[in-house]
C-alpha cells in the first residue's frame, strides 16, 4: 500500500487577471499573454499573469 503525502492538497489555479479598463499597460500584458497562449508557450502565459498581477498591485 502506498502512502499519500500528508498536508499536500492540489487546488484550483487562481483566475487569470483581467486588464483594467483604459489601461494600456494592462492591455499590452493581456495581449502578450494571449499571443503566448496561441503559440503554446504556457510558461510565457504564466509569466504574463505574474507581470499583470504585479502591475495591478502597483498601478491600480
């Protein structure tokens, strides 16, 4: 019988951040994310999400 790791739970990923209306920086990051997704570069998708969240914390 195999043992399950204790205290380890997989959860849902947080929702992707959305561009704030009227913010060109948010829009640019969102477009970069969608371009990365369209070419299958999910590492770049994740990076864009991080950048967008950080931008929103600073600017909004």
